[in-house]
């Protein structure tokens, strides 16, 4: 019955639309045909009686003319006819000619002044449908000529009621025909769907019970493969925690104990989670670097323990480590170890600023900046990857450790680690987009980068599209077997699984638990910015990077104030912008451009005490960032190209009052998950300005519905689930590799016999 309702009701709705449209079309077409037919009949009648009318017209025989008119109007559809003279005077009428038809009025349409010498009037045939109290009538006026002389015209009045009756009959048959075909089509669809669904269920039940896949119909094989993988994943997740429990730090620890025997994890990342910086007064401060990678991974390390290997770039980093370059973090909690690796200025310039951020970063982001590749930068990139691989090797405590390699800074490290630790389980996660194969081919060392990444046991990306792009790149540039059914690449007898793992955050965030309530945050931020209590506040939080679309964001604010002047003087946009990679010219130019753009917009709209753009170019600690999240009426994320963008998720996590509106670029991975946000094209300033207006005028109830839905999603799909999925996959790979290793060791003595 539900299947019937699901198909029949939409069909009936469509039927109603079709009947209405067909009724209009039939009515219009039928009316035109009828009017054309009546005008033609009137013209034929006038031409047939022309000789008699002209004869009696010359003799001024009114009675004879009326007899002729009566004869040609004997048709029941012809109401009557009237003969009008040259000067539009009434000469004769047939019996039944309706009163009120004025020859002078009709004559204005039949004749018009001549435009040549000797021609007083030009005559033409005229017809029109009119509505009077007695019904609808069609009036046709036909000029009467003889040997070029115009005597006047004859006006015919015809009844349209018969046409209305015929049209009504046609519409009934048309509606009945459409209804018959619609009901027949819907019933056939229901029957086909029912039999197809029954066949589908039979195949599903058979295969889920473990039926042989070779006997399965070909069209079911790809679906069944994905279904089995999903069922397997759900089953594994169900056994790693209490029934129905969400992913938490404790569940992640439990998973590590059950599936990986409590082993510690080693993370390799360029960015460190804590940086020690010297104060001007001589002390040391602990800073949290602005990084989405740190935002995601730091809660995982707090839950799992282990070692985080990173570049030590703080001014006081060397002062706080021990002889092995170790320091326990977080300060006061000390749940895991931070191992710092030191780089020379030349290494940092070539490996980090050069190849990583002037080469790979613009290569992978579609933000219209040309990637630069230099031989000397590539040499430093190779040597620094080797240095960090050695550092990781020195930190592991077994020959089959679990290593998480993070991001584009270490594309070569997985292969180097594989050479040093053949039995290691290496999970590499690429935090930025992976380009299509044509764009990736720009890099002169594309083969080496692909080879390096294929040293991983599992290679993860944010989206399936990025996985597909990587598979295409390998297919184009390397000699390797691609197993698209398993989403794996086999090279040298070893498989690398390619998987999408949409990264997330700790939700609810520990920072949200430490920051003040929303009302207090709003009051303190408004006081800092000098805003009145009734002001409206938008916020953006980014590193000063050209991929974040900060210039486009400020231009959207300008367009918004221009198109919606009622918000001038009331709306302020605060951009928290941490300086980034200032050693690179493109970033220095961006810094200058953003500053000049903000000044120009402020100069255009500022008034006493009001500046629409507040540019806060400095590092902000997480508690300060969350204060702004909670104070804002909206958050605008305008990335031009992004792997995920965790700022969007942080804003949602911070709003435990279920208020505020997220405006999100369609070019972020987060846009595919946070669908209740207002998704915009950041290049379309008009669309972005309309989204700003919609956000500021959105009712509180709608804000709560949208925010509550997004918060529920992030609570379920949080960073612990992200890490848990990777670690569960790693456990399966590790178990498979261990079995292969035991089998090889068992067969080796037999082979010697």
C-alpha cells in the first residue's frame, strides 16, 4: 500500500498539472480555430450574396436586401446580419439581428483613411469575439465591392455557444484519456517496482547469507561489494564500544586496546600542537598554532597517547626540551610526548616555504596562483623528509608500529619509513585537495611523490573525489595495478588502500566547555570592538592565505552594505587573520591587499564611531577564537578551494545556544556535510551578499533548527570517529600483514628442503 501511495499520489498530482495545462492549450487552440472558421464562413456568405446585394443596393430596395440577408442567415449558428452603407449608416437587417450593434462603431474597424490621391477610405475584413449578456458572439464585417466601387459592408453575428459545448466535450475526453494513461502508467510502475524489489531482496538476502558471488547477476556485483563493506564496517564499529554508544575519547582508547593491543601511536606532522615562545619581558608562553590539522589531531593524541614528531619553530622550543628533544604536553596534563626536530634556515626555506608552500600548496588548490618548482627546493624536500623519517624511526618501540603521516609536507616519508620499517602500519592522511591528473602532471617530480605516498598501508583523503583523482594520477604516471573494486593500488606485491575519511573536530569541544556563556562572550567582544548592544556581528577566522578567499569575503561585505543600506552603521564584520608564511612574496602581497581593501571599504561606509570591517591581524588563542564564535550573529567561510575547513565545524561546535548562521563556500569539503548552512559561491558577490542579508534576517526558530541539526551531525561524526575508522582499518591491514608474515616464515624452511 505504501508503494502504491508513493507512486500514485505523485502521478495524480502531475496529472492535475497536465490536465490544467492541456485544458488551457486545448481551449486556446480550439478558440482560434473556431474564430478563423466563423470569419471564413461569414466571408463566403457575403461573397455568395454579393451580386444580389449590389443589385438591390443600387436600387435602394431595402425590403429585397433584407430578404437576401434573411436567406443567408438561415444557419442556426448565424444570429443575424446587417448591411451598412458607405457612410456607416444602417440600410437593412435580417430578422433576429441583435439590437445594439452600431454600424458606425463597426465601421471604425472596417475602414480607415486612404493614403493615396482619390482614395478616401481603405476597406478590410474585420472580425472579433465579444461577450454580452446573452453569451459569447463572433462578429465579422465584410466590405462589399463591385467593379472597384465600395457600397459599404455586411456585418455578420454568429453564436459561439455551440463551440463552447464542443470544447467542453473535447476537454472531458482529453482529461479522461490522460487519467486513464496516468493511472495505467502508475499501476504498471508499481507492479514493475514490486517485482524488481522482490528480486532485489532475494539477491540481497542470498548474498548477505554468504552466497557465492560468481552466481550473482553482473548489475548487482558493484552494489553488493559496497554493501558488504558497509555492513562489515558497521559490525566492526558495533564491537568496539557499548551498543549504540557514540565515538568519544574513551571509546577511541578502548578501540586501541582491543584492536591494536593498546599500542601507542606515532604522528608525523610539520605543525606542532604547542609552541613555546619567548616573551619580551623574559618569560615563556605556550601558544596553540592556528592549524586545522592541530585542531583535529590534538584531541586524538590526548585520547591515545604516543609521540608527536614535528618541526620545532618556536623561539623558546629548544629551552624546554630534554636531551632527546622531548617535551611532555599538554602543559599541566602531559598525556603524550612532543618530539621536536630542528631545521636550519636553509632547510626551512627550501623544504617548507619553497617546495611545500610555493610548489605543492598552489598545485593542489584551485586558487589561481602559479606553483613554483625549483631543483634546490626539491633537494631540501627530500633531505628533510629523510630527516623526519629517521626521527620517527628513533621514536618507535617495535618493528611493526602504527605511524600516522600527516599532509603534503611529507609525501616522500611513507616510502622512506617503509624502507626503514617494512612491517610498520603506515596511515597517511592528505589534508588538502588532491588535483586531477592533468594538473598534478605540472610537478616535475610527480612520479617520486606518488611512489613516496604508496609506501603507506592506507592513504586517506577528505572526499571520494580526491581519492578518485589520486587513482587517476597513479594510473597515468606509474606502472601499478589498480584494484578499483577494493579501492587499492598494488605495487611490488604490496597493496595501498585508498580511502575517504572526512576529518572532523572534537564535538562538543573542550574549548567550548572552558569559554564563558554566550551572553558574556557577546558582551566582552562588543566591548572590545566598541559596538552598541543592538549591533550585528559577522566573523571570519583564517590564516592569511590566498586560498581562504578573504579578499572575496570583504568584497561580499561591501556588496552587502551597498545593496542593503539599512544595515550600514549596524553590521560589523570582524576578520581574525593570523599572519602566515610571510617569507613568501604571494603571502606578503595578500597581507597588503587585505589591509588596503579593508581601509577602502571602511572609508566608504564609516561614520562617527562605525567601521564595517575590523581586521585583527594577529595570532588568537583557541579560547579567544571561541569567544568570537559565540558573540557572532554569523560566520562566513569563503574558501576558494579547501579539503575540509574545520573553522566551519568549530563555529557550529561553539554555538551550544543553537543560534547563529553559518555561510559556507561550496568549494569546501564541509559543504557536503553541513548542508543546513547557507552554501554560496564565494566568487559570486551578489549571491554572497544575499546570503549575508538572509542570515541577519533569519528567524530565531530557523536558526535553532539549522544549528541543532548540524551540531547533532558533528556530535555523531566527530574526530574520534574519524580516527577510529582509520585505526580500525589499520587493525585489519595489520592483522592481514601479520598473517602473511607468519605464512612466509612458515613456508621458508619448507622451501629449503
